[in-house]
C-alpha cells in the first residue's frame, strides 16, 4: 500500500479542474469544483470517503488557458 495510490487528483500543475465521482450504482460519492491541479490534498481520497473497494466512475473538466477538456473513466 502506497499513499500515492490512495489519492485521485490531476497531477499536472498549472490548471484548474472540476471532478465528480460516482459509485457503480450512480450514487454521488465526491464532487468538487475549481481545484488547483498538482495538489493531492484537494483531490479524492477513497479512504476519507469511507467506501468499499470497487470500481468508481469519474468525470473531470479541465480548464486550460485556451480550452476546456472533458475526461471520463473508471478508477478502482
């Protein structure tokens, strides 16, 4: 178990982003907006969410200086 594996956040510094995480049944687990990237303390920590191991769906909106990038995927 490595602490880096227990955090989910955007590591590339210099942009802001929004992140929303749902469980496999569609229940909202985590939602935060306007996070500064590169800061692990502002991202999602499954340990702090008091959830079971499993697959979770994330939606991320990244705001760069010239466009908005949308990403979606799963995290286990």
